[in-house]
């Protein structure tokens, strides 16, 4: 292989009528006794949900980091709702403007809200969007939690190095003596790389903000690189060892050998005394680390070598 370019109708009716009657009675009882959980009619706080769908911006040296966040709001209830902005800040987030300021959404529909948001990327705790407010027809106001806040961390990874989730310095791995040593460059998220005796790539990571981050998976050009999940415990460096694919993946042969890694990460906070560990599903993010020629050279020397 050449080296890649870089029954009874009456009884049936009665049975159905009785069945529907029992379901209705049970539903009424649950709704009456537990209105704080799902409520009745227009006062149902679970009739709407919101999630971050896109985050644009973050690059540059501005602090706090400024981004544009797109939110999808779903009305799963039976009546029209009106959604307005939050009445406070989230964890490390502040909404500057909201467009539109008020959004009406008919039953079963999905609306979009765009928000200008400032991010405190220095914060070691997970970033979270503040909840939106749902104005009901009876005058009540309920908060809608916003999911998908992990995408905010991806914006921080595009900011200045001092506030990026992961950072270090970078060195190129060893290469054969008959090949030139790749030049180093400053990557968007810096790392230190070297090769181990068994040919795996060792990538040293740390967090300049003291953020505890759990690295769950690593990919290059859409292909998984075998590794054991590790926790970056703040500014202390940790090494993750990557194993290359046994053969050169088809997508690399088509699009070229990757020079960047994609890391699937979640926050790994230390629970406070007396508190149970919080769920990190909502804060999952994918961070891109550019290693440049160092990664390309390693993949060429392992997965994509020429046949003897």
C-alpha cells in the first residue's frame, strides 16, 4: 500500500370505557397530589425544555470570553407558552442580551433563542447556563433548566491559553534518523507528546485554571485511539498513552493523516463534605487539541507505514 496523501363488540367497548376511566382517575390523582412535579394543564413546569444547540466565538484574548449561544426551546405541553430571559447569572455565565427578548411557542413546536453570553473560563467548576423563565397563562413564572452546557467549555478551549481547559507545552516524538525532525508550533491547546518504548504516544496534559477534567476517549480524524481514561487533576500534569490503529484507516487515506486530537471530557469535581457526586452527563464536551507534525509523524510510523 502506498503511503496516503497526508371478540364481543359490546363487551369490548365496555372494557375500553372502564380502562380509560381508570387511567383518567389515576392521572387526576397523581396530578392533584403532585403538582410540584408535573402539575396540571398550563401550570405544568415540565411542559417545556431548553438545551444549548450551538456556541460560536470564544477566540481571542478578551476576558471574560464572549460567545453567541443558540438555545432550542421545546413546548411539549398543550397550550402556547411564553419564554423570557433569566433573572440572574449561571455558574460562570452571564447573559448579556437575548434575541428575541420574549418568545412565544405553540404546542408541539420548537423555538430558537440566541443569547450573547460572557463566560468565566477561569472558573475551575463546570460552566452552566442560567435557567430561562416560563410565563404561564395564570401569571405564574417557572424556571426552565438549560441543558447541554458542556458546549460552553468547548468555547473556552478556543480562548487564550491561560484559560483553556487543557494546556501544556509540546515536543515532537522521536523520528527515524533519515527523516527531518518536525518543527514545533504553539497549538490551540498545548500538549507535551513523546513516544513510549512500545510505540504508544504519550500525551501530557494539565489545566492552567485548576479545573479537574476526566478524559474519557480520544480520537484522531474520527478514529478512536485506544487509551485508559484519566483525570487531569488541576494544574498537576497527567500522561495519557495512546495506541494507534493496527491498519491505516480509509478516512485517513482519503482526507490525509490527522494533526489534531479530539478529546471527550467531563468535569470531575471533588464532592464537598456531605454532598453526593453530581451528574456530569450534561457537561460532556469535546475538546480539539492540535499537535501538528508530531501527531502526523507518529501515525505515519505506526498505522500508515509503507509495506516492506
